[in-house]
């Protein structure tokens, strides 16, 4: 079945000759994506899988655990995580945690000040990105929406999941909460560690000493003035991964241009799952260009959503993409919060960025571009399976799905897309 995805049998050789993946790598590098070779990746398509693996890796940590999240929900999985981190800190492992204050206060079970005092008393270094103080709106603009865990310079977890029970059990009003995370090893790990360290310095003014995360050979005497060598660990037979790290003042366009580069270099097939599909104009135009070239574009949206008018704006764009030839699937079995794209069965992206203005113009975000057909095929298999729980949008069912009032709201609010 995997080889049949997107007509893979008929065009895979041609796609390789056309080199859409190599063209994309060159364009991504030119626009600021940092690549590393020699990596392996494991997809984690559920909260149960993510937390099982992540807890095991944290339990085995020897030197450090760095965590950067939009929010930690104060529920059973959050408490279990901080209990484990406390245990590791008592074992001598350095534990550092960053979370976004706006993300925290917008959470229905936020960490309170008493929780912070408890965590700090348990030997865990916790910092809050941009604490909410008067005037409050000043602190709602640039949010740290990343999800990163780095362990001992060997393993990184990243993707779309925060820390919350509903990634395992769902929510009563929504049903199951679908999302995607990825566990990676290899040369890409220090890139994510550097992203964390830069945010730590931004939050605290403190630069983390490199000896905290570099493994020093105790048998070799070093001068205190001798620089610690940069690690370039890679895994034999591993593949290339690019990291698109969006920072508002230093790399504001990197993820938006990365999506556009990938779409403009697509030759045969693009598949997208994204929860807040309100689209900035440049990405919308790239999708239109792909359709005009004859690229098969498949997009999966959610019938259910946790954010106000976002589904109405997404539906506005979905109809126009459908009219240009895209296949739009509405996932019916819960909320698909996944943020992935697969291109030509050759490469894919997994990360924290939504295809909305907030992610692509304002927030701190990070996406991995995984240049590996096997990982891409695995994501495509999930996409194909999810079609069985989805409804294909047609001109006939469009009006049945969207009342005149909802259609009007989509038309009106799409003009406010920079704010939603």
C-alpha cells in the first residue's frame, strides 16, 4: 500500500531524477534552514507513545534534560513529568524548563505561582518566557510556541504536542486529540540544544556554560582556557534533517519561506494536515501555483476545533482550493491538531508551526524538515488511514457543512487573518 501512495510506483524514479528534494534543500539552506546529516527519527503519532518514550529517555538521562514548551497542563501527566524531573535533579542531572506565560494562563489548568515555588524548591530550574504583567496585551504578541525536549545531547523530541492528559485521553467536548511528535537522534540534536540555550539566555540573561552539555573526557587534562570542541555526532546510514527555527527578530520568515520552497519544488504530490488553516497570502499563492502545475494536493482539516472562528476561515480557503482541484478531507473522529506536510513521497516536515498568521508572522516556532522517504511514507500511511475517518469535501456537501452564517463569517474574518 505504501508504494502506491500518490502514485509512487509510476513516478518515483522521475521524482528522484527531477531532484525536488535536492532543490528544496538548496532553497531551504538559502533561506536560513540549518541542516545536519546522519540522523534517525521515530514518529510518535499519539500522546501515549510520546510520553512513554520520552519518560523512558528522561529516566535514563545522565547529564541534562532541557524542556521548552508552550504550556504544561497541571494534570496527571504534568505532575508525573515533574516528579520524574525532580528525581533526575536529585541524581545530579541538570534540569532546565522554559514555558510561555501566555500559553500557561490560556490553559484551563495552568501552573500557578505556588507550583513554580514547589518546582524550584525541588531543584528544577524553571523560567517563564515573557511573564504577563500590565499592560497585558504587550505580552500576547510574540509567544514561545515551540515544543522541544533535549536529553544529554543525544536525543531530541519535537512536534505539536504540549504536556497534557488530553493527548492521551482526549476531551469530552472534542473526542480524541490527535497530534504528531518525533524523536530524533544524530547531528540534528545540537541544533535544538542551541535553540533552547538561546531562549534560556533571552529569558534569564544567563549564558549556559558549555561544559554543562558537552561530555568532557575526564582522562584528558584541559586548560581552563581551552575551548570545548564542537560535537559533530552523526549516525551511520542516517539521513539529513533541516531545522527551521523561527525567531521574530532574527529569522521571521524562515518557516513561511520553507513551506513556500517545498510547495514550489513539488512535482507530483503534496499532503498537508494542519489544524488552523487560515493561511497567509504567500502560502495560499504557493498552493495555487502547485495546483496550476498539476501537483496533486490533498489537505486534511478537522471538523472539530478548539479556536473560535478558525474553522470558518479555514473553510473559506478550503472551498477555493477545492475549486482549483485540491482534495479537501474533513477529519470527523476528534480534533486533528497535527502539523505535517509530505512532498513527493521524498521528504516531510513535522513541527510546531500552524499554517496561520500567528505561527508564521509572530511566534517562536520550530519545524524539522526530514529528508527521508521512509519517514515520509510512514506519515503518508497515517494520512491514508485517516481518510477512512474523513469526509471528502464536494460542491454538493459544501453548503450542507457550512450554513450561510458560517460562510459569511469565514468570508469576513479571513480579512482579519493577521490576528487569528
